[in-house]
C-alpha cells in the first residue's frame, strides 16, 4: 500500500527492473546451457519462478517495517532479526556484489583480448604467433590495458558520465539475441562451427553434440541464479511508481521478460554451438559462427567486433558502481566511532577516505580476478550458489516470515518453510558442484 514517490507507469517500472537485472551475465548464458544440456532450460524456468516470488516476498516484507525507517535491505534485516540480521544482510550483499565485480573485470579483460586478436587478424596477422599481440602475450596486454582503463572510473565521485552509457546493456542484449538467432537461421546445418572442436561427420557437417542433461546442470543453475538476482534494488524501484500497489504485476512482467530473453539466448546458442560453446558467447560468435568476420565498416571493422566492443563497454561502465556499492556496504558495517577515529588518525577527508577504500577494493578485485580468469562459469556458479540464493532467495522469505508470522496461516508458513528448504538445498548443491569445477579448471 501507500502512495508512490514518483510517477513511473507499470511498463516503465518493469523496464527499469529488467535493465537493473540484465547485466553482463548474458554473455555466459550459452555456456551455462552447454554445462547442463537442455535440462538447464528447465532449471532456468524454476529459478525465474522462485526468484520472481521471492522478489514479491521481499517487497511485502518491507511493508512490515515501521514508518520512518529507511527502506534499505540492511534495515529490513535489522527489523526482522536485530543487529545480526543487519550484519548478515550486509555481508551477503557485499559478497554477491563482489562476485559480480569479479565477473565484470574478467569480461572486460577477455573482451579486450578478443578485440586485440581481431585487430591483429584484420591487420593481416602481421604479428604472427610471437609478436607483441601474439596469443601468448595477448592475455597479459589485455589485463594491463583493462586495469589501466578501468582505474580512472574508480576515482570518480559522480557516475553521471557513465550512467549515459547505461542503455548499452539493453543494446547488447538485443544485438546478442538477434545475432544468435540469426546464426541459426543463416546456417541451420552449422557447417561452419566445426572449428569449435566438434569434428566433421561423413556428410561433411558437424555432429549435433547436444545432451538432454549433463552433470554441470547445478553450475548452470547457479549462473541463472546470479542472472536473476538484484533484489536489493527493488524497494527503491517500487517507490518510484505512481501506483506501488501494482508492483506484483511489474515483477510478473519483468521476470517473464527475463526468462524469455535468457531462454532465447541460451537455447538458440546451445542449438547452434552445442557442447562446444565456450564460457563467453562473444568468443564463439567471433570464431565459430557464420557471422564471424562479416564486414561492417570496410573490412577492418566487423559485426562480431561491434558486439565485443559493446559488451566490453557495458562491463566497463559497471565496474565503478559495483566498487562504490561494495565500499558503501563495508562502511555501513563498520561502527560509526571506528570510522570517525580513522578520519582523525589519518587526518583525511570523508571523500578521500571513501576514494582510498574504493581503490583498495578495486585492487583486490583485480587480484582475485586473475585467479578466476579461466574459470568464469565456476565463479558465476559459486556467486549464484552461495550469495544470490541467500540474498535474493532465502533472506526475503525468512524476513517476510519473521515480520508477519503472527498473521500467517499454517499453509502459508509451511509453504515458506518448503521454499526456504528447497533454496538451501539448491544453494549447497550448486556451491559444491561449482567449487569442484573450479578446482578442476
């Protein structure tokens, strides 16, 4: 209930939710379906329903907070479970954002490496195998370049410049869906995808290389969980509505749209690339698709280079806000007296201390990202398994139950316990599988 603080319509709000949730995870969707086979799409549907319902539960839980208390996730944790609830919420949200930050950093590095390789090829491959841009040096150059290009954005105190690029996510999503479906339409026999490592059969065509279900389906589910989470942003989005009581319609529309988008990208991509799909779909489109090397501006700039550039820019604009939110969450967890003492001891300003914190967090992200560089699917599975399942699935239901348990019927209570139990079991299974996959990589 209650009047809204803004004038956004149901459709505008659904688009806002879609835009907040659909991030850089879309580049891993085909790899996720490749890990689990066709059954992964079934798990995507299960996740979309569970996360949609938990989004409604979270917003309903906020209605149980006394008036005048800030509508933030940590404050909801405090209202439901005291200081421990607040601290748990901060820690889980921080770790979820950190996982997203690591994934974004790796995507920037890998896309730069991809673009360096494409520029090398467009230049006639002058550098061959051993030049400055040769394959063995390309990754190192990409990491150094990416680190240096992202660093200035960490020092910004105002992200308005970056926010103008916020629409890139939607452009990437639309272009990627079009290209992946386009591949299947233009090349139904998939004759050009043998370079993906599938080998040629007697008819000169690539074998299908698809599975109904594969062992990696748990990691797939973790990646889908990460791609469907971001619940901490929902209370503010709901308050921007002209009719907040219509928010459940918004949730239904946004999560249906996300499911359809993810299913089209993941399903069409898996149909086309099969089990040879790599962790980043942009890599497959650049190397193993019928669209590879299609000229766009002369012969030196191709369609797949445009996609790589857009994905890289989209990831690039994401890192600074992720680092800033992580820094603010850490400050939220630190007792106020300790923060004031640190200010006095170092003789710094609040702005200076915040900026120093962001730089430290960015350096940590880059160091850990080096460790996960070749294991981005395991990283996303781990983030989805532990963090996204906890912050966007388990805690919303637990907090809702804690704040409303006096008024809930026995059937509702049993239903909530069942969903929490199912979510906890899924989280443990996904985390175990993702961690063992990381150790194998």
